[in-house]
């Protein structure tokens, strides 16, 4: 299980928690800009579905 960088909720990341050739659910979403990832914290960690969608919504509405 992975833990969300923003809220701490546990979730399954297909790329970290699944088989080596699995893609994660997040791959179906638009990518966040690198600057947004860097400002959110550790860019190597994941966000849960709710937090990632919130970040995308805020980014797209800015």
C-alpha cells in the first residue's frame, strides 16, 4: 500500500504496489506540471485519487 503525500490516506498505486508491468490508475489522468509536484512535496511520492483530482482541478481552474 502507498500513503498519500497530502492527506496520508492509504491506497493502491499500480506502479509501486502492483506487478512490474502494471500501470497505475493515475496514468488515465492528465499529468501535473513538475513545478506543482515540486511545490507539493516529495515528487517521487503519490497522491490518493481524491487529492490528485483536487490538485488537477485547482491547476486547471487557475
